[in-house]
């Protein structure tokens, strides 16, 4: 498919879009929290993908390459909207990523409830949480992508998890 896309084959481009657009849209939506913005970023990302596909070197999977372009476009969009990351001074605070050993009381949360809670997170928290927990990036990669320190990535992730737990527990207690 990639080789056909490089040659400008529209059917191959459509197939590549069909294979990856839904997953990439979900990434966009998680990161920017707005359906119209997510759709715009997705379309612009695929324009970038098709215009740069001749640069794909098969050093990773095409899916990973597409995902990197989509994530970068989401981050660029958020930076234009002044994405805020709270820098942490390593001398003042040493925050590690907390272990998930805390018991949540056996509560099960629906995917919808979790998605709604994620959408309520501040941009910095949401982006780091999405990249780490959902997209599989490590803190070093996130730090490089977002141009922040690795410690900031870790602390944003830790704070995002804490805020998510608060949001989810508030939702559970308010529905009882």
C-alpha cells in the first residue's frame, strides 16, 4: 500500500486512510477534546502523510509513522492554543510516577465515564496522560516531543491520574 501511495495511487491512499483514520481520530479527540478540531487535525495529518510518504523509510511500521505525525500535529495545535505545562524544579520536589497499587474499592468505571473524565483534565495533564497511558510513549519520549523535562512529564502524569481518580470518585458518589 505504501509503495502505491508513493506513486500517487488514489485507491491505495484511500485504503491507508480507511485503515488508520478511525484510530487516529480517536487520538486527536483525546488530545484536543473537540470533535471539529480533531477532524481538522486528522485531515491535515493525512495531507501531511500523503505529501511526505516518499520519506517513509520502513524503519518502523507505517502505523507508528502515521501516529507520530498525528500526535505531533495535535501537539502543535495545542501549543498554538498555549498548552500549559507546570514546570517542576527538581530541587524542590521529587515526584516519581506512583504505582497503581492503590485500591479503588473495587469500583468499575465505564469507558464513557473514563473518557468524560479525561476530557475534563487540563490540557497539559490530558496530553501527557494520553501519550503515556494510551499511546505507549515513555516519559523521555514525551519530554522530547513536548519540549519539557522528563520530571515534568512524570509529574503531569501523576497529577493527571490523581485528578482522574477524583473526577471518577466524584461521579460515582454523585450518582448514588
